[in-house]
């Protein structure tokens, strides 16, 4: 007798986006062990699903194997489009709204827990509200979120990785978690999409960056502490101040060396470098272990090493 297939839930927003060209069958659950097929592979299933959703259906299913194959295909395409500087910001926001679940699957595949991605998103929402209450940061943040949407999303995923790293540390607290997201969302509010392109292009020669880009970590801290403002925690400020430091001469502005970097910025920097690599390799199956290998050759000492150990244990 043929083995019964295993089913899994397909997020409705994924169906809405790709419903015009769905490469697998969709099912409704009638009871614990009974499912009925409502859409055939390559049919336009948007209307059919909209009809059931209007009737109160909340869950649509697919054969797990088919869905995983689809997610793997989409991973490559979406990641390439989403993190490509040429995709317009509006397109990126649309991709994000409708494909967060698919992007999330990519991160889960490299070892980031589903709970961490969800928590990072919640904390980012809270942090965004906090940042938007401050006169000095409000406009910069709104602009950053609108114009640099892929960097905004990258921050969400770097945050998820850091939250995963915390899972194995006993000093984590809710406020530290919140501070990580604040630092991630604030660190680049003074930059434009073009600045991110130049940082990428001059990755190995950061001294060639324009002064305002080279000094943005310090300038951001100055903005946050203007008029003796103490609303932002020292933790947040130190993470922002050092977020481009690296132990291999490729960091800037180079105010702290690998023996004296504090632990919080070290966690962010290591997570950032990890995400950078897995995105560049489009979540290929071995990208996780390749990235960890490369990082082991860079982060060898002090808190950088501790942070890398937390990453290796956490994902
Ligand atoms: Fe930055």
C-alpha cells in the first residue's frame, strides 16, 4: 500500500501572491485525517481560495514535499530579487508583505528558529514605535524604512540570529533583546541606498568611503544623545558606535580593536557577517556551514570569539 502523504499548512498570503501560477495541489482539511483537493497544480487558485476564505476557511494545505520544493525554488528567486540593489523599494515592500513566510522559511532552513524570527518582528515593531516617538530620530527612521527596505529587513533577520545566539546565554533579558532591535533599526538611519552600495563596493577598502559614510556610526550616536538626551540605553549606543568594526582591518572607523570590543556589538557584528554570507549564497544547503567556517577564520579572539561560539551553538 502506498504511504500516506504528509500535509503542511500553506500561508494564505503566499497563495495570494503566487496563486496565479501555483505548481502544486492545494487541499482543505475536513477532519483530522481527511483532506479534499480544492486546487490543481498550475491552476489559477486565487479565486478558489478567496471563495473559501470568505466562507471562513483559515487554513489551506499542501503535500509537505511539494511545498518544500516550492519554497526552495522561491528562496533563490526571492532572495536574489529582494536583496538586489536594483529592485525598487516599492517592489521590495510588496515582496516583503506577501512573501515574509517564504523568506522566513529560508532562515529557518539555515538554523534560525521560527520563534526567533517571530520575536524579532514583534520587537522591531515595538522598537519602531519607540523610535518614532523621538523628534530627533522620527523622520530619519521613516525615511530609512521607506527607502532602504532591504536593509530594514536584513536588520530583522540579523536580529533573529542574535536572539537565537542569546538562547544559550544566561544573561539575556527582555530589555537586552529590545536594545538589540533598537540598535539594529537605528544604526543606519543616516544612510541612503547609495551609501549601502558604496559600503558594499568598498568592503575591503573602507578608508575610501565618503567621510559622512565612514563616520555614520559616530554621527548616529551624536544624534541620539543630542541635547543630553538619555532616552537610548548605553547598550544601544555602544552597539551603534561599533557596528562596522571588524578584527581584520576591514572595519571602520577602527576605534576599537579585537581585544577590547564589548560583547554586545561583537554579537551584532558576527550575526551581521553570517547573514551577509548566507544571503550572498542564496541560502544554498551548505551556506550555513560554509559561513561558520569562514567566520572561524576571522573572529578568533576575545568577545568576537565568544559571540561566534554563541552563534555556532545557537543555530
Ligand atoms: Fe552602518
